[in-house]
C-alpha cells in the first residue's frame, strides 16, 4: 500500500511536469498498473495505455545518422536485453512497419570530443506497436537506450515495455564519479565495470585521480621513473589509459584525469627528487593523511618538467579539462626552505597561499598551451584566477555559491563522499543548487553539477564496488532529475531494482558480501551469519580511521570490509517500523513481518556463534551476535505491548534504551542499521507509572 | 563422526606411503587433531606435533637460487595469506634463526621453457619454529607454496600451520585443463582467474582451443582475415596471448595452443576460402555439431599457408607442443571433390583416413621445422606416425592403452569432460592408469596424464567458472596424488574447502548462482528460491542438447545456467541419508538434520511460487517447486516409519516411488540432486503386507 501510494505520487509529480503528457495516465482497470522502474527519473514522463511485447519478431535499427559508437551502444543494449529476456532481437530493422520495431533516430554524432555542453537529451515513445528513440547526438541516444532497458518488465508469461512517452534532459551538465586510484590501485577491469554502472545511471564524467603521496599510477614515457619508482609496480600503461578513455566515450562518459599538485605529490619525488621543495630521501608513503611533501614552485625546471608531462598526458586524455588537484598543501616545506622564502620575498608573495597562486598561474599557462581548461579543488580559488577555471568543492555549497557569484563555474562534491559511508538518503538530500539558494539565473548556470567521490583509504579492488554501488545511483538521480523528484521512499524502492541491474552488468556490490563472509567463516553455508550481517554496516570513515588507523598495507578483510554501507535493511526496516507505528493495533501485516524478523534475529544467535568460533576475525563480532538476540527479544516485547495496548512495567523502557544505546556503540568496526527504528518502537510503548 | 573416521583412514593411508614419515602421527590429547585440508593430497605426508603460528613477526625469504618468477610467486602467496589471515608477512628474511621463518630453498630456475619432464617435486617441513620449502626448480617451489597456503587453519584466537613433513611429487606429468574458447569466446580476465585456480590445485597445462567452425579466436598478422572475418570480433590479440602465456608460466603452467585441422575449420575459410575443400560462400557457423567443412590437403598452397601460420604462432607460444586437433573429419567434402578424389588415386590413398594421414605427415614436417611436437585427438593415431606424436584420447582408456602398447605417449580426456555435467565423484573414479591395466612399466610411462575438457556449447563467460570449478579440483587430485587416495567422502570434504579457496582467488563458481537467481527473480531477497535451487542441478549435456537445441546465440540465462553441476547438496544429502540408514532407530542427529531439510523444502514452496510469478524464465520451473514440497512430505513420512520401526500401508511405497520417478524426469533443463537417497529412504521402509 505504501509503495503504491508513493509511486502514484511520483507519477503525478512527473506528469504534472510534462507539457507533452497525455491526459490519460491513470491505469485502467483492465491493464496492470504502470510500475515506474526508472533511475534516474526522466524530466518528463507520461504513461500511455498498453505495452510493447518483447518477442523474437521485434527488430531494431537506425533510420538517420549512425556511426560505430551508436551501433556498439545498440548492440550492447540488445545483448543485455537478450540476457534478461532470453529474446534475440535482430538489428536488421524490419521494413514492414506493422512489425514491432525500435527505431533509433539520431541527428548526428555530437561533439568529436564530448564537452560539458554536449546535447544529452533524448525522447522515447513506446506504444504497443513499436518504440522510437530520438536524440540530437549519439550520447543522447546512449542515455535513451539505458532508459529503454530500465523500462523492461515481466509477468509470468512475457517481457514487455509499458507504453510511455518520455522527454528527458539532464538538470546538470556535469555528473561525475571520482575514483582515487592512487591510495589503492584499482585494476582496469574493475574500472570498466564501474563505467558500465555509470552509463546505466547516466553519469557522464569519470574523474580519474591518478597521483598521490601513496602512488603515481600512470606510465609516463617522458619520465619513466614517475610510475617506475613511484607506484610499487601498480600503474596503468598508456595503452590501458587510452582503452579506458575509449571505453568511457563509447558510453557517453568524459574522462578527466587528475594530477594533484603541488601537494599530495610525494610519489613523484621518488623518481624525480629535483621537483621537491624539501629534502630526500623520498619514499612512497604507505600511511594516510596530509603530508608536507610539495613541489618546488620557484624553479623553472619544475615548469619545464610539467610542460613536457602535461603535453604527454594531453595526448592520452582528449577531454578539454585537466584536474590539477591543488588541495591540502600545508605550506610547511615552503616555509622551511630558505631559497623558497627568498623567492617569495623577491616576488612579493606574502604567504604560501600567494605562492600557490603563483604556481597555479604558471600551471594555467601550461594547460592553455596544451589546450586544456583547469579544474581544481576549492583551494585553487583566488581572485587572480581567470573565470574559465572550474572549482570542485569538497567544502560545501557555500564555497560553490561564492565562486558562482564571482563568476566561477563549479562542481559540488561536498555531501557526495562515498567513503564516508553515509546512507543513500543523506546523499540524495544534497542538492548542488538547493531551492534556498539566492543565486540569480546567470549565477545558477555556473553550477555545472556534482561528483560523487570515492577516496580509497579504506577500499580496494575487492570492496570498491560495494562502496560505490548502489548509493551512487541515488546521487546520479539527484544530478539528472528535476529537483522535486525527492521522495526518499520511492528512491529506495527504485534503488533496489537498479542495484540488481547493476549486478547484472558484472558489478560485485551484492555478491561480495556473501563471498567475503564465506571466506571469513571458512564454510559455504553461512545462513545465521548472513542474518547478523544483514543488519550490520561498516562504521563511518572517521570511526574506522580512529579505531583501526589503517594504512595502505592494512588488509581489507574484516567483517566491516565484507559489509556494504547502507544495506537494504537500513531503509526497509525503518519503513516497516514507521508503517507499523502508524497504528499498531491494526497493522497486522507489518506486525507479522516485524515479529518474523525479531524471531530470525533470536534464532540466528547460536548458529552465528558456531560460525564465528573458527575465525579470529569473526571472533571480534561475537558481542554483536549476543546483541542481535537481545535486540530481537526487545523488539518482540515492544510489539507485544504496542499491539495489545498494555503498558510496560515501570523500568522496562529505561532498561531497553540502555540495551539499544549499548548496541549503538561502534564495535569491531561495525554498527547496527536498525537502531533508530528500534528506539522508535520502545519510545512508542506506554509505560506504567512507577510506584 | 563419519568425517573424522574417514579422515583418520586417509592419514593412515598417506602415512603408510611415506618412507620418511614420523612414527608419531597420532594427535596427542593435548593438541587439537590434525585436519587435512590439502587438495591434491601430497604423495607423502606425516603429521608432527605442534603448530607454527602465523604472526606479524613471521618473515620469509629465499636462501639459495631466486629469480623474478620465484619472487613473484612468494609475493602472491603472501598477499593471499595477508587477505586470509590479516597478517602482513615481510619478505625481508629475519637473520635471527630463532624467529619463525619460511625459508624457500630452490636449486635453480628449471627449464627455460617448461617441459613435460620439468621437475615439479618439492618438500615442505613445518615445525612450531619455522618452515622450510625445498625444490629443485621454481615450478616445484610454486607448488609447495600452494600447499603451504592450503595448510593454514585457524581457531578463534589465531591462524597457524600444523607441523607436518611433506615429500611431494606428481603421479602424472601432464595435468591439463582444455578450454574451448571458440564456441564461446572467453575473455582474458576470466582465463587469468582460471589459471589462478589451476595453479591452486597444481594443474600444469592450459590447453587453449582457439579455432572452430564457430570462430577463429587469435589475431594473425600474416593472415589478418582469419580473426578479422572469422571471429565476429571476439578474438585474442597477440599481445593478450603473450600475456596469458607469461601469466601461466608464472604459475608453473604450460600453454598448449590448439588449431583444430583439417576439420572444424569453417571459420578459417570465411577469410581464406582457398584453404577449403568445398565451395563457398563460407560463414561463421552459429549452430553446433560436426560439419563438413575441411581443409584441402591436396594443394601445396595449403601447406605454404600453414607453414607461415605455424611459424607465426610458434613465436607466440613457446611450448614444445602444438595441438593440431584432427578430430571428427567426416570426409564428405573430400569425397565430393573430384580434384581431391583424383589426388587420392594418384597418391594411392585408399580412403579419407589415408588422406588425413597424408595431411598429418605434411603437418608434422611443418611442426618439426618450427620446433614443435605434435599432439592431437585419437583420430590422428595411424601406424605411419612417428612415436614422438602424443595422442589425447577422448574415446577412452582403451585407445590410450593401445597407443601406449604401440609406443605412443598419451593423455586421457575421456571421463574428464566437464561439459557433460557429471559429478566430481564420476570424474574422480576415472584413472588414466587404472590398477587393472595390463601395461608393462615401459608402456605405463607413456601415459603422461590427463586433461579436463571444458567444451563451451552450453557455457559462456558468465557461467564457465561454475562449470569448471570446483569439480576440476577433484580431477587435479586424481592426476597428482597416489592412486590409492580414493575416498570419495574425504574428497568431497576437502573439495568444499578448496571451493572456498578458489572463490577467494576471484572465481565466481559460487557467487554466480545467487547473482543469477536474483536477476531471474528481479529481487534481492530470494531465500525460498535458494532452497529449491540448492537441490537442483542442470541436466546433462546430452539432455540439454536434445531439449533445448542451443546454438551459439542461445542466451545462457535459464535456471539451468544459474545452477552449478554437482552442487554440495548432491553428496551431502546422500552421505547424510546413508549415515541415517545405518541405524534409523539410533541416529538421532542425522534424523534431526533430515527432518529439518524436509521441513525447509515444504516451507519454501509458497515463497518460491511467489518469486517465480514475475518471471517467464522462472515460471518454467513451477512444477519443480510443487515437487520439492511433495518430496519433503515423502521424506518426513519415510523418517516417521523408519524411526518408529512401524511399517507403511500397503500401497505407500509404490505411491512414493511414483512421486520420485516423476520428479526424476528432466524438466525445464534442471534435475533434482536428491533422487537416489530419497529412493533409498523409501526402499528402507517396511511395508505392511497387502490384504
């Protein structure tokens, strides 16, 4: 009921937005109700009557412009539709227009190098007799094909696409995902799966963080010691980088490389110590944090080096932007170096911020020479910079808005840090251009969009999928869909569907948990442990950092690494409890589900303890197994009071709140996902007055 | 109890084999019993007292020969040990011999190109104070490192290696896995994971089946149209092939490429029609089966082509062997071509077998010119062939023995066809050199070993892991371990452990099932469906071929594709029932487990039907969901009679046998794994005499 209601609301909202919407969007009694399975939501959707059956007689093809990129995108979509529906769809478009067909009508290829202004819009019209996808560019068509795939549904007899009319264009032009491939190296095949996932939710920028104190991750032929001595052997060859760029372009995704300068550059100096402001010996940093290592901005040789290096990278990365980082330079080595201090005095640079601005100005000239626009983190923003520079804000909307008022375009990342391990809801509520903003239209246009950020202090190749997905899909919707698409319940309903689609693309965000639990337990049958795991999630980034002090060599094989942040239990249990508490006396279905859950928690205890017994790593969560049973008992008691309407004894609530508070404490790097709703349940219980 | 008993038997067997065994292998009451976790079993193992703790102070290093391959192997092992045990082990060998250390003592690099006669033996001595691995070659050390990893165990407090003394050498020199990458293309990353799995169980030959009527899968620069027109775009570049060869060599694995000739060559002719005996037009064959397409062995231009081609491939594949296929040429196009018939008459070639022999003789000269030995399937064996040619038998031990008696070396594949979907037990019982063989020692030495074969008519990149693993580990043990290591129960016990280790290497043979079921059901929570799935497996190759008639384009996304052959339920349920039936009146533990299983089957019914309802593909197994509940009910009834000792009514057994027989029939490409033990249960019930 709740889901249906929420969904109806969404449809109404979307329909209201749609100028071209059909007046008759309400499902008739004869036809099954339309189920909205799209993520991100399109800007305009109207539901029509009927549905288009997917059968082997269905054919597809183009009737205007086509190129290899469009053909490949159609082929990929048809391959996935084949896997999903067991239906082979021919790309030999049937001439007979009476046969069901998908016709893709594209006006032209779009930009030779995809730009931030690329026309990404498309329209999709599905009737019971066929479908037509229209777009100005191949990128628009790529997005439309993903929408078509997301629309596919089934009943027991057949697969079909509901008849709809969609007009869609993104709210923001820059919808990115940054991956830090420096603190932990992420292999090419993992990145390719990630790009598939990005395309599925219409993200269009892969921001590739390639250098850090902890590693320099791309081959330079001009300066072979960068990766040669600065990567521990983990780096991308230039061929691999080109492969990623091509793979991304085929999916409508730009690749913006980041070379963080002048700080975060320790790994450069292992091979090229003359670039550094401080003294050697230099080493690859295996700890995490902000370090003093920084480039020497006073030597001409630094700029000669960077000129050659940027030229080399510009040939690999065709995107118009190059990200220079610019963050977290603490200036310590600049202050400690008499020669640099002398230079600052000579050039009238009063502080290290001024020196960094000097460096940025020089860097800007080099970028312009090689045809690149500059983007960097908040810190690069100084009044001396020209307006063409783009600011990526990790500090918040405030600094983004301040930049916009001063004429700078910006991209929001504050609030989108995946590594913090917040819920999808938290990210979903962050808007790069909130309704409360006082920016005028011109200033608003400078807010290009946002980027989810996946920093990898606490994630590696095996765990990164579950740190990125499915939460990034919620951010992608925030960046693509109209601002008023904001129902958290409906977002979670569609996120669950999208999560399965992402898994079918080869992402391991779901399967990793089970595989990791099997490895930890050393047996294949882990039922009780899965029950416990289903209501646990890793602690926040800060809690893990302070409790574990991880470094680059820390094994990512604890219980906390097995678990995804914000697992389905988080929202589902909260929604279930909320529904139950609306009227405990009559909500029998919700009551039954809660009772079943609580019993499962209690029953899982002994089995979990048995599975834990053989593993030093699992033994750390022994306390959690006991707590789960306690929480189950507490839940049953609360339900009993609430459904009967009888009050609890005088000290019952205080005792239960104590149990909940104890369970709430982070322990062994994991936390329960069900704390708030359990507290709500106990709170709702009436208590007999104490005597 | 049963497991302990079986295990004790195995240890006794191994100990008896061991000339160097310690007299005291029985665990003392103070120490926990040694648990044998090795697969394949070593040729000699004796258990010592105590255990070596794995702690951060542990270090490892080499004290004799070392090279990059050895260093890499040690680093890989330590990485995996780190992931398993959360313990960082330094490769800076502690000078202090009192500190626990692993010292790897290797005499030399071994063959520059690994040969079939490479010394693969090693010894491993673990005491509470350290471990020493000795080997003549790096390949031997690689095997020893895998053994060390397999020995690692844990209790709640720590990880440790039990003190053992192992002397190990393989029973057979050729222990292979063939993968047909032609009928379905298998990507490089899947192959790399497969090579990791092969190394884990000490297989040493990757037989790479690269060409077929259905596709030509490797780039030729001399003949670019081979892959260019013959692969549908799915082929390995030469760089990728070299990458696989290097990856395999690093793991002690030879790569033997196969270019099947003169039959199975349809895909060659799309680009090079002059090679063919018949007329064009030629196309890539998308159906499966034996086709008439065959090379023209009468033209000199064919040999000129093959001379260049083999020379090119010889430079990519350094192995001393090249596989020429040679199977299933039906001779039809040779008989139909007057020019070829004329050639046969002129050369006194009386039949097509004689013509194929002529072709093989010419091919042999080319292989010798390029430094390669010939290996081919049974059909190439003719008296005219020199003794250096190796025969791979898909027909059976008979043809292998006949070859050995005639002086030919051979490799057994009959009985090891993974695509048939037999149980691990079936493969495990096949011996390349059975005890009953009448070969003399000289002839026995010609039996080089065996090869598991993964033909891919019914498997693709997503499903191949679950078709290869874990069953191939049982075949690997048959090929490595002494003949009398033959307890099926103990094999399955250790196979379950090995299966988890293989998963930790990145193989998806376990996780694929859950992911595929989620995709089919369209929801993340699939509990009831998993219950049904756990007692189902795909039908045999022949049943699937006759029911489905798959071709290369058939989607591999049915329930049958989600399920692994020979899942754990197959052996576990059989063993449980067997134990229970030994004395139904007293076996209360087994009774309780059976009752729990049967109840789970009954309870899963409604939930399964609900999950099935939304999917046309799952709807096909609706009958199976009903049958599962019936089988559960039947099981409970049988247990009730057996435990009470009361007889069933007169027609009870006949009725239940009818239910079982109905459930036994293949349906929707899946079959139950529990048929035989259920029939045993019903058979054991006493029946009241009919009146």
